[in-house]
């Protein structure tokens, strides 16, 4: 059998990662944890909850989630109306916008987050050992860091 090329290995690894992510996401999306927020709303609140001061420039928030800029702007506006985030001009850059998590936004993120974490544990936990989970985290972190 001829040696496998670097391109073939990279492609096979990507396909395995992508298809695993899709399969797990389908289960997570179907779980009954999203009554208070959509998955996309939760993603925004979760990303803000991990940011310094629980706030990010809209541009930086956009880099951390899976939405286009126009879709994110509309989603943030809905979250503002719901009282879950605030939106203000960036004092350091008059053209920028800063999005910040409110107390109610943090409460909702934590409420859904506890149920979401239990769902992740049910769907991901049994498939991998603790060492494998650590390795997966390290590999995904390394891969994501290499894209910046």
C-alpha cells in the first residue's frame, strides 16, 4: 500500500472532526435545554461570559462565534431588546461597538449552560476516556490557534 500523503491525512482528519461535530450537534440541538434561548443566542451569551469584563467589541465577538456580521448584529439587537446584553459605542474607537452581558443575560446563560453541560456530558462523556477528552481538547485548541 502506498504511503498516505499529508493532504490525504489532513483531509481525513478534518472530515472525521467535522462529521463528529455535526453528529454531536444534532443531538445537542434536539435536547430539551433550549426553552429560554436559542443555541445561537446561548453562544453569544456564553462567549461574552468568558470575555474579560463580560464585554467584547462586536468585531471580536463575531470572530468567536459562527455567524456572519449582519446576522450577529440582528441577533445582538434582539438580545438588547430582551435585556440580556447592552450595546454601546467603543470609547477607544468611535466606529466600533461594544456588547456587554447584563446580570439577567448572565443568569440565563448559566441556567441554560448547566443543562447544556449535562447534555454534553451525556453525548460526549461516555464516548471518550478522561485522557482522550484531554487530548481532544488539546488538539482542538492547537488547531484553532493555528488559524489565527
